């Protein structure tokens, strides 16, 4: 079995390896610090930027494999967007109608495409989005109750098991970090 060597400062996309954990789910993206472990290097800044805005990334690809395909991509969960950000995505023409509606940013790439180029193009797209409340980060209490019932566990145990954060109102969040992004701040105006 070949051991992959991660190139620390590659210049070209063709030299970028996939991270150890390529696929990411909601729980894996519940912390900004974990993004760099789950996202290819050219997409890290864009996914971190979206996270800070309260927007949920779905998937991305920007490594040597994408060079073979001829394009890199970044997907955002459409349903996680505020109405204002949905309108922005539609205006940019990057909404993909499929089984699960996504915002799909596609960047044509080849052997000579640099990481900096991919970072700049994705930033040009994601910089249009506005800060929003990350309501997608609130855990469905029906799921918790069902898990408690099926596994004969208490709410406290389930919260600890999945590392959820319980806010003062008793709502569960994927993480305390996501809760803090959503807290009303008088110096930041966020419209839902």
C-alpha cells in the first residue's frame, strides 16, 4: 500500500493530494479548526470564509484528481442559505437543480492551474455572500429523542456522545463555535 505524501507548499493543483478524510458531513464541519483536515488546500480559505458567514459547505474537490476531470468545484447546501443569499446564488447563476439543490461553483483547471488561481476564483464567488444565521447547525430534537429511545440513553449522555452544545434556551447545536457565530451581536446586523 502506497503512503501518500502531502506536499506542504505546492504551487500547482496537480501536486495537491486529497486530505486523509475527504468527505465531510455536518458534524465534521462543526468546527472551523477542522476544516483544514477535511478540505483540499485550495478550498480551505473559501470554506472557512463560508463557515464564518454561517453558510454550510456540502462538498469540494481541488486536487490532482480534479485536474484529470478538468475542473475543481465547491458546493454549498442551498437550503442552508438565507433568502438574501439564495437570491445572490441565483443571480450568480450557480444554483444546481438536482435531487438536493446546491450552489455549485465550478472552476476549469488543467496541469498548469495554480492553487492561487483556484483560491482567487472561489473567493470571487463566495465574497458575494452575506453573513447569516446558521439555523442548519441546530440539531433536530426529534432525532435526539429517537436516539435516546432506541439506545436507552439520557439527553446528557447523547449530548456528550455527539459533542453537541446546549445553549441557554435548551437548543442543541452542532458545536459551541456555531452557536457563537449565531449569537446576536449588536455591532453586526444580520437579517434573516
